[in-house]
C-alpha cells in the first residue's frame, strides 16, 4: 500500500485481551502491522494482559496502553481505555472479543469517541441459557450495546456473517482473516528433509474441550491399530493437558504422542508435519489452516464454520463430515494413499490462500470501512 501525503491518517485504537497467543491474537497482530504499514491508519492499542501480543505491538512502535486485568478492576480498565483514546485522539475504537467489546464501548463513551467497530473471530464456545443468568444477561447487554453504539461488525467467515446478520441487520461486513504469505514462506521454507518413514500427524490449538483433542488421540490409536506407522504431534497448551496425557496412556499410544506445549513461532514445528488435522467442534476462520496451506501441508479438517471456505469446499484439503474417529482416520488414509491428489490439493491450497486470504486485499477492506465513518 502506498502513502497518500494529502490524507491525514485515521487513528484506530484496538482493544484486545492478549492473555493468549492464539488465532484472534495472531490476526490482531497481523492487522495492526498491515494497517501501520499502510500509513492510512495510525494504529494504537489497549491490551488487558502482558505477554506476546503486547510485546510484539510495542516492537512495531505502536502506542500501547497495558490495562492489566490481573491488577485493575473493570471500571478502571474502561477509564484507562478512555484516557488512552483522549491522549491518542482516537477516531475509531475497534474491539476484539466479548469482554473487550463491553469495556471498549464504555471507554469510548467516556472519551466521546464517535465510532466503534467490532471483529467477531469465532462462534461462542458455550451455549447461553437461563441456567446461567449472569452470562445470559451480559450477552443481551452486549447485543444491545453493539446495536446502539457500534457502526460495523466484522465477520471473519461466511458462516459467521450469516449468523450475525440476523442479530445486527445492516451492520455486518465479511473480511477474512489474513496472513502474510510471502513473509511466512521466506522464513520457514523449504521443509526439513525427512529421514524417517514415520507419518507425523499434527494438531495445533489450545487444549480445551472445543478443540476435541480426544478425537485426535483416538484417530492416532485407530491408525496405529490398522498398521500405520504414525505419531501424533500436539502443539499447544491448556487446562486439559494432564487429562489428555492420561487419555493417551489409556488408549495405549503414550509412546506415539508428543505433547509439544506452546511453541512460537508455530510454523517452525508445523513444517515438519506430514498432515495437519483440525477436529474442533466449531471454528471461526482458523489461522492455523491458513499457515498450513501456506506451508503446503495437507489438511484434514471438520466441515464446520469457516473451514470449508479455507479449504475451498474440499479442493484444497480433506473435509470431514463424519465427526468421529472413523471419519478422520479414513480421511488421513486417503491423504497418505493418493500422492497425486495430495500434491494437487497442496498446490491449489497455496494459490487459494495467497489470493483470498492475503494481506493486501483484506487489509484494504478494513481501511475502506474505517474511511466510511471518517
């Protein structure tokens, strides 16, 4: 993107928790970096936790306020957002997440910032009901405040767009998550030379229920029982780690599973895999799969959420409708058995991610939305 010297940059303040370095955080970083490079947007941020995202934004030279939620109450965080917005002369507040949305809206109102945008990175991980009245009421309040105090809602997939349009008619825009394809490939290709016939099957994500790492482990057991020389590589950390290690032992595959923990950058480990699996119950538009296609890795993933768009309805990978051990093990066997089809899908995947999920095209759409309010 080129700088227009006659245009005053729009100041956009991003509000993000930053407690993890997962898909949403990676996307926020990619977005902030791309916007900052465009020179059409002056990027600032308020982050609720110290950590990788906070440090990487600082390294970009972006003005960042740390409103540490471990040390600061809810109202104090909202006031910190307001102070930041006044100091930075914020034009638009851009929120990422439920808590961030509520506090971001409150902060922008205190600072009298006129405009606010929200990105919805995925489906809710928990069903809301009257059995949990506080969460239900908070959800209703969030919907009301979004309808009345925000001008645009960004959906990262067509599935999310359809869901959100029924709640926020006339306000929803679809902008895919994106990745700097050239940067990733320059850093992590070529793949390391393989010296073992062992098939390395990997999964990347937080070790939480929605990711269904249990299905991944059961798939490894099934393939091993069928005689496949395979190993499961689990990249990520989370509250289910010990439970999953125990499950691997119960399944008799303890020696065939490697728990790698959190790795950054994840591409360093991913590029050694033979197949990437995604067994989640639901997903938004996972960054992991964009990285996998960029690294030309075969992908087997649940046909849910934004995954079919990334895999171009199966042209760039193997979509699994049978969300069971049999469904995933059958797909993995197809990947391994057909070298020609595997290569074709790898080639199509790289082309697809570069053309649909690249940096320039999708960043431009954000700038167009910001500009429409300014």
